[in-house]
């Protein structure tokens, strides 16, 4: 900073009287000596004592400093004689003022902790001291003879700060205390505990206010379970955002009104054994996200001896260790939650403490509690151990209180495992409980709870030392803020999802159609019938799962046989053959292509040597080089007859140089190379090389596909069955050989493709590159079921090498079964993205309709206010109108963002309150 000196000087200038150092009288009254300055008022003017007091009758929490001939010192308005009168208009006096207890009243504000000279009104019509404080926008710490209060603005400030920074009440209070006095020379009375109570009550009352509980004539006591939760406007909410005839729609549209819920547990949100419910009860009794603690604990206590069955899937700790998780010194090891799986919001009455691990009885109660009273008929449940948890769910429901029971016969319920956790399950679970393969779920991933934990986990350092009621109220408050942020962010969220879904839908439609078109006519008909039957019976385990392979994997002996056959095929393709001088043009070109293949093999062998090759290895390579050189020399003598012009190029390359050209690097100048060098070449030779390279490309792709299938099998076999150093060494060596085969086949294909690309213009060949595309090392050389790096199953596209012509004619039963499975998966991906677009369109409509309905609900609340107090009635109406207008404004904003995707029908439906 070039202006540091100037900035520093200006800072220091404010330590003095600035431009008022020469003033001898107060500029306001022109009578007394000016020696007082307000830190919080605009400007640096100096006033006399009487003026500074009178000017702050309406700003009693401003900080004053007095000039003492050499510097400023802090002085309070109370010490200067300011009395704050409550119960009357500002500036009016009371005939019967009542001082605060011992004339000591502490007020906590954003700029510090203040000692106030406070007078309550003692007139006959005076309100209680509590009401007088509240009407001054001061929140009392107690209703009995209050001596401490906090301004509404500091409570609101901390409320928002706690959401954004997760700052604890202790940290915030200490910062305000240090703002008042950062030296410790003027100690203040510690009001920390009172501040925490005020914050907790403030947050609770804000929750009731925002839920409309102040507009209920029956009062707060009439609040129902979950009524204060911020509900998801995009989820199906009967009578709020669903069409009147939603129950009568055709079966192919019922899935649009399904509810997606996700179950999870968080063991970061633990609580130590601090206090108890009788000492620290919650202010809410199941009114928001936590279940009613009394009924919940009674159920857990009654069924605490239920043993949890072990997992029959992978060894899931959430199942097997649910009863053994360490809980020493803990009143709660964490919390279990039920979330909206699509929009990442906590559901009403879907949160509860865990006493041990992730036990079924805890999660069962939370699951049935949050679904209580919901009218949806289709339910999709995501849980990382759903394959185990759902097995005896309905039998366990018999132990749940009757009022929470769910009728499974009237609802269509499916269970899923979140995509992130699915690979940890056994293969059968990976296909049975997959969002990717199941119909009518769009691109749901089931990971919503995991996204929300990153927001709430920083609060754990504070809540773990709270009493039970304080902790539940605090977490309820944070969950409400999270839901509200998700609500107002739905405009951007759904728009981003729709933009992506539209693009992916088209891409996967084209990919599936390309794959389907490569199959013989009618080949996919039985596959389609099989998968459609499976989709119609998702909960019937007897129905064959089309995503599971039907052909038994090849054995280890077959792997060895396959390797031997591939090596024999290499020998049959011309490696180490001897050339006769009397050869035809086709044999000449074929021999040249074989020589290029030998060059590639020799380069690969040399690359394997490394920096510390033995003499034996070097001798072997040298013999191979000598043999290859003799073959190249013999071939060049024949080349001189068919392509004399090449001799000029050979003569240039034979000039002496410091680095002699090795046989593996010698250029052979086949017709394709001569074309790029603009040398004349017989068209018949070009045509011969074209035919041979075209066949070579097909052979190379077939070798590549077989090697990839073999590698994938060996990876699986090694992972599942190979144990011990010796067996692993053998398996790794076999894998290395197969990987070398893959690399060789890819190089072989690229060489053929390069030759075809060079020859095509001269021979006027077109359309060939639609069948034989350029082979990308990163994206194209991968197994049939392997995605590109960083691409999930839902976005995966089959590499083109598996859909090229010729694959469908392969009679290998493993290839055909892989094709069937991949066809099913490609169809599933295409359908999921199409469903995603349809579901997002419906959700946009639902959000708009819900916001319009909620606006109408607030208008009705406002118009129904009939309090005797005009001022209170006006406040109720004003708040209701403001909330209604806010919903209308949000709806208008979303509608403008989504215009491109909203149909006329959706707009007209959303406009209906």
C-alpha cells in the first residue's frame, strides 16, 4: 500500500478532537464547554454534558467518551444522568416511575454491554415490566423482576451468524464483552448464562412466528407435531401442490407423485452426559424436526432388549455393530434422520437421538413418525443398509405405537441403496437396489443426508456439551435454516438440473439407439420383454433380474487356455516367418504390414528391459534385432521392384550419422507412407494395402475386445479368490501379459487406422471412418461395463469399440450375454434421464403451486385476526401480508427463471392457489 502513512495518520487523527479542538462552547446550545463525543453517531462533533444526554434520549446504547485535556476516556450515559423511561413515548416523563431492581439494569447490544439507568412506568394503566421491555424491542432474560435484557437486533445478528459461521454463544458473547472493555480494567457483570437463555427463547419464538403459530386463536399450546418445520415445496404435498385428480391419473404417471425419502445417521452429533430432560426440557415438544422425546424414549426403553439380526450382505458395521458402539460418557452417540432424498431437506418429526449405534428400532420409529399423516401412495426409500433393514420392517412395525402405523397394502413402496454406498454391497444388491436400474426414479442418488451433514457438523463442538433440551432446540433451529435456504435456492437448483438433464437425455437417447441399431433385427425383443416384466414387479425376488449375467464366468484353466490360444494366433499371423524372393504384390504388402507388427513387438520388448538389463536379456534383444534386420533387407530388395521411388528415401536415410537407425525404427515406406510423402505409387498396391489394413483394423478390434474381457475377468478373479504372495505374484504376471496384449492390439489398430486415413483420399474411400473411428487411449480402450474416468454409472456411455459392426455376430456366449446386460443398462440410462426431465418439470410446477398456496394461506391468517388490541391486530395482519407477498415474489422469480421449461398447463395449474 503506497498510502499506508496517510491511512495511519487518519486513524490516529480520530484519537483526538479532529476539527473541533478549538471550540470553546457547545455548538448545539452555545452555553457550556464541549467535552463529550459519541462514538456511534455520525460525525465527530463535541457537545456539553446536557446536550449529549438530551440528544441520546432515543439512543441510550450509544457509547460516549469524554475529553480530559489530553485524551478521551469512556463514560456511560447513565453516569451522565440519562434515564430511559419505558411505557411512554420517547421524551415523555412518567408520574410514577419505577426504577429497575437496585437501579442496575444491563442491556446487551451489538456495540457492547451497557449499564442503563432504566425506569419502568408505574401508572395505573402500565403494562408489566416484561411487556414494557418487549415493546422497546428489548428481550428480558427473565419475566420476574428483569435486570438483564438483549436488544432484538443483537439476537437477530447472532441468530444469523450462528447459521453462517456456526459461532458458539460463548464466542459471540465474549466478543461483545471485549468490545465493551478489552483491558479488564472495567469488569462487567457476567451475563453469559442469561444471554444463552435469551438466544434460545428468541430462536424458539422466531420458529413459532414463522410457522404462523401467533395467528392461531388457540395459541401456541395448540401446536401440532411437526407443524413448525419448513416443508419442502417440491415434494408432493396433497391439498397444497398436487392436482385435484392426482389419485386418478394413469399408472404410467403415478410415479410423478411419489415421495423420495432418505435415511441416515450422523455420529458426529453426539451429546455427553450433561444435565437431563427434567432439568433442561426442550421448548418444543416434537413441533419441528425432532420427534416428541417422551414417546420416543418410552418406545426405545420398552424395546431395548430386541436383538438385531446380522447382515447377510457385506459385513456392514451399521448393522453388525449397532448394539456394540461405544457409548461411555455419552447420552447420545449421534442422531438418526429422515430426509427428502431429492431436495435434501429434513422432514418433520424425522430426527431423533441414538443411544447406541444405528439400531433398527431407532430408525423404524423415525421412519414411521415422519410418514405419519402423509397421503402419498408411492414411496421410494433410500438407506445405505436398505437391503437388510427392509426385510422384517412390517413385522417390526407391530411394535410401533398404533397411531404411527402405515398400511403397506395401500402403498407402493420400493427400497434403494444410495449410489455412493452401493459398490460396498454384494453384486445381487448392486443390481436389485440400484437407482440406476430401477424404473421411475430419474437421477435420484439417495445421497441427500450426506450433503447436509457438512452444514450441521460444525455445530457438534457446541451441542455435545449442551443439555438435552438445549441441544434439540439448537439443532431444530439449524435444520429449519437449512430447509429455508434450500427452499429459496430451488430456483437455481432445479434450473441447473434441468439444463443438465436435457443435454444428457439427448446424448443417452442417441447412444442407446446406436447400440440397438447394431443388433440383428428382433434380437433385443426378448431382452425388452424381460426387463419390462422385471420393472413391473420390483418387489418380487423370484423374477429374474435382467441386469445380472446369465453366463458363468470362465474358469482359471480357461484363462490359461485363452492366453495360449492368443500366443498361437500371433505365430499364425506371420511372426518369425521367412520370406521367399519370388512373392506376389499382395504377399509383398502383407509382409510389410507384418514387419511393422514385428517392429512394434520388438519396441515393446525393449521397453520392458528397464535401465538394468542383464547380459542375457540384451543378447536376446540383439538376436531379435538381427533377425528383423535380415527380414527388412530381404523385403527392401523386393520393394525395389514394386516401388523404385522409395529407393531415394532409403538412400537418404542410409547416410552415415552419429545415431544409426535400429531395425525397429527403420521406415518401411508402404504405399500409405508413400502417399503422405507425395511419391508415386501403383494404385493396385494402394488398394491391396487398403484391403489388408481394413481387415487388420477389424482383427485388432476383436483382439482388443477379447483382451479387455479377459483383463476384467482376471481383475475380478484376483480380487475375489487370490490370496497369498505366491498366488498374487502369478496373477499379477498374468495380468501384465494381458495388459501387454491390450496395448499391442491398440497400437495395431492405430497403425491400421493411420494407413486407412492416408490411403482414403487417393482411393476416394468414404464412410469407412464411421465404422472404424480414431481410438482414444483414455476414453475408448476400456471394458464393456467400465465408465470413463470420473463418470458415474448414471452418465456412463459404452465405448464405441463395443458397438462397432461385428460385435453382434460374435457367437461367444460371454460376449452375447455382456451385450444383453449392456443393452439393458444403456436403456436404463436413457430412461432415467428422460424421467429426470419429466420429474423436474413436475417439480417446477409443484414449487410454484405450493408457493402460491402458501401465500394464500398467509393471507387467510391475516384476514382471520380479530384481536381487541388494534396495534397487535395490525402487527399480525402486517406480518401475514409480508409473508404472503414474499411467497408471491419468490414464485414470480422462479417462474421467470424457468420460463423456457414451463408449459402453459403447468403455469395455469401453479397459478391456482
